[in-house]
C-alpha cells in the first residue's frame, strides 16, 4: 500500500482541500452531524403534525407493536412548542461532545451517543411499566446527559462558566444534574406525583450508562469487529507450515500499520491495545533503519 493510501496522508489532503476552500467528503465530525440531523428532524416536526407521534417512545408501541426502532428515533425528536428544549441539548452536545469525539474517535463516539440513547429509553420504559404508565418520551436529553457525565468523569475538576459568569467544576455540575433528576423519581417511588412532564428516568439511564462505560472501559466499536477478528484467528490457526521471508515481514508490518492507523482514525488513540502500540514502535524503528 502506497503512502497516498494511508490515513495520515488523506488527512493532510483533506486539510489542504479545506484551506483551498474545496469541500471535503466526510469532513464533518460526528457531533456536528448529530446536531444537524436533530435540527433537520425538528423542522420536520414543525412542518408535519403527525411526525412526532411516528417516532416517539412509548411502552405500547415498543412492546405491543414491536416498533423497537423508537428506542433510538425518540432521541432525535424534541418538543415543537419549546425551542429551548432542543437548544439546551444541542449546546451541551456542542460543549462536551467535541472533546470526547477527539479522544475516542468518531466511530466510537457515535456509537456511544446512540447506545446511550437506547439504554436511556430502556430505563424509561422499565419505569413506565412498573407504574403502568403509558406516557411517551421524546428528546436527546438521555444521550446528552450521558455525554455530559462521561465528560465529568474524565475531567472532574475542569471549570466551566454557567451563563459566562458562574465558575463551576464539572463534578459539581454532574452532581447537580443527578440530584435534579433523582428527586422526582424518588418522590414517585415513594407514592408521590411527579410535578413535571420530564422523563427523569431516561436522564438517569443515560448517566448510568456513562458511568458503566467509563468504569468498565467499554469500547463499543470492538463489539462490531470481534466476529471478524474471531474468524481471522480461527482461519490463521489452520495454516501453520508457512515459509516467511524478510520481504513478507515488511509487507505484513506495513499492512498491520495501515490497519492500526485506520483504527486510530475511527476510534481514537485510546482504543489501541498494548500489542498495537508495540507494533507501531517496532514499525517506527524499522522505518528509521531503512532511511539511515
């Protein structure tokens, strides 16, 4: 594989095209795509009266009619009569999603956002079934709070400025969010009535998923590739009598480096295993020897 096919070369080419004012394919980060899709869906909600009901989340639609896609689609809907609902969610995604995507990679961050939305939706449905409530839910708050809590877990002492004036550390902002959402849930569990129409259990579900993701060091993109890796491992065990020459070693190393660079591009450097890091170090030393 030539240098023009490597990811870092394509990144340089993409930057050159952007400096020249030319459009770049797939140049939008995932957080930006999520914001754009959410606002596009919001416009559709304003234009078509029944659009919201087609994709909102409710126990009846999921369990009685089998419409499981609503576990994800609800997260791209917002209350048409409340512009602050969508603005607040998208601002949080903008503030915290950018840095997380740069850490985890675009593919991993996109999966985290979508899976956290599904997890939050499942928590909402479980609570509704417990109380025999047939209410529906819409909004990205579950996924956005997952992003916020994950950011706070990574940077608990980082200060942000609320309304540009009040300095608050991320850990205290996260604690405040959890208290605001936990209070009405505990109130309802104790026999009281919720005073608002907010899906607090979905918010708590998103926070729980972020905590599990961080403490368990989950990498969702690995779940998508392990069947292929398993087949490769099983296939490789069948061929043991191979003659390997130095040229083959160089070619195999180049191919492995290409694979690792592609993984960094998609999932971020934090997704690399110790073996992959050693491979990059080995390749760096070999390339230096070639040029000396």
